[in-house]
């Protein structure tokens, strides 16, 4: 019996995008006969420090986006090649070293750019003999840490991103692949929604914008579309938004079944997080962006606009006007946006990533398996 190939997928718990991508890749690897392990070395190496940085990230998202803009700009100019054995980072590098020893992977996949630089350091000192790939989890606005590593394969979420990084970083074409963003296959649209109107409209609202804006949006939606079914994903803000709960308005902390929520909705309204945007693409669910975190999320919005698959609004009144315009003439605008999301280039990213891994590394993986069986 052929020995199963092993893959180590390295992720991190900032936002939802990195873990969502890692789990989708692992799912696709298992389906192709791989043994896949997903790990979070940052959490494992420094749980308290990591919890503090998670708090900082969430604080920036909800209350101080300007502070994230400053942080993002600094990460884009830092010398990441020197970080692997700097204080704090050293522990993460050592954790990765131990994971490689324990898992004995044939290939390593990173959904967070920091890990690629640590793998560069391990490879340079002879402690890493297996190939590794980077899966970029944002579109178009891609920060420098993703690209200035020595990974033999970098998977990008779309063809526009590939062209942009090729020009900006002068990378060898054989290192790059436009695979699509990895999304679990359950999000792929296999259903047919009825066209929305004022009486059957279903909305999913992600309450990530500053609280004042969220309350204005919800008040305007309830007043302008009283018959609409509205599900608000509120996170830790459930108590603050409880006043909006009613017969047609559901306030939830989170959902373990985003697939069903997206399948039943006509629009997703919220910020342009990569995982959510690409899950919406796969579900053919038009997106209205009411908030972007400065930096990487602006590229996700740009992709939606380039494809004609989304819209951006700056106020509650603009949100209502946009929805009404998209519902005119038998929801002509909604149908046009939904059709723009149907491109296969925006779905099936996880399967394409595994295909790219196998195409790039399969010969080396087979050589390692042959050697281990002798």
C-alpha cells in the first residue's frame, strides 16, 4: 500500500481568514489522499503574547482602524528576513522546527507570511529539507512580507493580484500561481435563489464597523425594509445590539453554519475580510461593503468592484439607496452582480492550490517516499 503523503499547514488566528483558508486547504488535501495537519505555531509558542496581539487586532478592527493603518505600514517596510530569531519570534521558529520533526511532512503550506520567513531561516541552516508554499489570503493590496521570502511556490487569489506582484517584486513566473482563494467546497453554489424584492429580501449583516455606524445601518434597514429577514452577526456586541431583535431580525454572536446563511441570503453587508468575500463569491452572494480595514482589505473591495460583484457604501442612507437600486426592475442589479460572482476563477481555490502543490512538488515528494521505503 502506498504511503500517504503528509502536509503541514501553518495558520494563525488573526481574524477568520487565515484559519478558514488553512482548513479549506486541509479538506482538499485529505480528498486527494494526503494526511493534512493544521497548526497555529504562534498560539502554541506564546499563548499569552498571542492573546494580547489578538486583542490589539480586534481593537483596531472595531475602534481604531487608523492605528491598524500605522501598524500595517510598518509591517510592509520591516526586514522580515531578520525576524526568525528575534525575541518572541524565536519561540515560534522553534515551534515550527518541532512541528516539522513531529509531522514529517512532504510539503508545508503557510497561510500567514511570517512563517515563510521562519522556514527560510530553517532551510538556510539545513534544518528543513522539504518544500514549502505560501497561500496569500488577500487580494490586490498584498503587503511585502507575503512576497519577499524564498518559498518556491506562492499561490495568489486572482489573476489581477498575480500581475500586480509580478510587476512590483519582479518574481520568477514559475514561483507564482493564480489559484483562487481556498474556500471549503460546501460554499459552492448548488441552489437557485428567488430574485429578491421588498417582501422576500434576506440579508446577512456583519457588525464589524464602528458601533455608531452599525446602529445607524440597522436602524435604516429595519425602517426601509420592514419585511426583510435580517441576520446580524454581532460577535461580542450582541447585548449592545439586542434592541434591534424582532420578528424579522435575528442577532447572533456567530454561526457554525455560514454555508446555510449564505445560501439563503440575497446580500452580505459588512467589511471586506478576505474569507468572507471569497466565501460569498463561491456562494454567488453579492456583497455590499460598508467598512474596510486599512491596508489589505481595500484590495478585496477593489477585486469585487473590478468584477462587478460588489458595491461600497459610506453611510446608512447610501446603503438603503444602493439596495433599492439593486432591487429595481425585478432585481436586475442583483442578478447582474450574482452573475458576475459565478466565475470559476473565484471558486475552487482549495482544489487548485492542491493541484499546484502536486504539480510543483510531486516529483520531490515521490523521491522522499521512495527513499523512506528502502
